[in-house]
C-alpha cells in the first residue's frame, strides 16, 4: 500500500500528464466528479507513458520509428505486470496503474489487451482488411474505453455496457487514423486496410504522393462514416452512467467526433495542416453535452447491428 501523501503526489502527476498530453481529454475530464476525474487521470498517465515508450515520443508528440521496439515492449510488459500484481516500482506512470487497478477492480485483461496493440505496432503489422482494422482499434483504444467505463462505475461483467464503451474508443481511434495519415506515413506506418488501398489503386509505398490525394480522401470519408456509427452506439451507453460521467463522455464524443467530421469535410486537403478542435468548439460541446446528459434517458439506440464486437479474450472471437 502507499501512503495518502504518496497517493496525492501520484494524482498530481496524473493530472499534469493529461493536461500536457491531450487538451481534448483534459477538457472532458474536468466534467467528472473529483474521484472519477482523479482515477481517469491515473489511467491516462499510464496509457500516455506506455504509448510514448512504444512510439519514441514525448506526451504524444514527435512520433518516430524506434530501433529497439521489442526491447521497449518487453520493458512495458514487465512493468505493467508488476503493477497489476500490486507492486510499487517508484515509476509514477506504472504506480498510477497499480493504484487505479486496485481501487476500481479493473480486470487485468484490459491493460494486457492494450499492450497487445503496442505489440502489433512493434511487429510492423498493418491491417489487411476492415476486420483487422477494428481489432487493432480495440487493442489500442477500445480496451481503454472499457477501463474508463469501469472507473465510472460500470460493473466489470456488464458486457453490454462495456461494448458501448469500447465503441467510443474505436470511434476515437478511427478519427485518429483518418487525421494522422501523413504523420503515420512519415513514421513508416499505415493503418488503412491494405485491401482498401488496393480497391483505390493506391500503392502502399506511395500513400503520401499528391496524385493519390483524391482516392485517399475517399478512404478518410469511409473512416469518418464508420467512426460516426460507433460514436452513435457509444452515446446510447451514456444512459447507464451517472450524470457527470455521462456529461464527460458525451462531450468527449462530440469533441473527438468533430475531428473525423472535419477530416471528411476537407476532403483531399485534410492533411494540408493538422485537424484540431478549437477552444470555442470544445466549449460548445461541453455546453451541449450538459443538456444531452440531463436527457440521457431519452437517447435513441442506434443499435449495434453490423458493428464489430470486441473479443472476450485477446485476438480471439467471442
């Protein structure tokens, strides 16, 4: 166990991590009640540190190819397993994970599933098809959605609600992929399904060439359309949350959803400059989400028919 003073220091570190790492998530996190916000930040701090280690970046910026990906992955797994076993390492991000797992009874499978996403990157895996794309999105974002739902009070065995939480993570990741085609390509990565590229006659090695921008815009629109379906499903899941948690989730859904929608709107010019959400747009969604959360019982279920569904164990079907 750690002392109360040590916990305060960990929470302070976690809050600083989310402010530095993501303005969008930091804005949405302020809508949680204090205890949920602290725990959400603790989880974010570990996710951010693991992602930075995997991608050779700092606070989500400056992604680069790393020559020692396997060694980084092994170190991440070792530190994470120690945290899941309740061991305090003195490494703030991993102690943050140990604390939030302990306080919220987060099943170990979810942190492990997230690391499997980093393993897919470390192996240089690229999705061959849409199924593989969703599987990747689950491992790097959907699993985080499940953990966040548990932090908000969803029972770890409430699979139906966790599916909706997973949907929001997948929606976020699809938006990321659409926005970051150029940045990912510069780092030698491609998250667009290879069969989609073939359908558009885009050679994998020439993805960033201007001549293919129109075809690339078609695929970005496809990602944005898919993201909207997952987002709509996730919004229904907000019905199951307390008011302030529903407020935060619906605000985040709107803020991040706008990224995918803006990429789609820009078309072939989507990658001329990085798509961001303005401060005014964030404030708009925070205000709108307050209204939506107060009426969450009336949110219409868009349904999950045809949507990819997470596995009950890593890399397998239900």
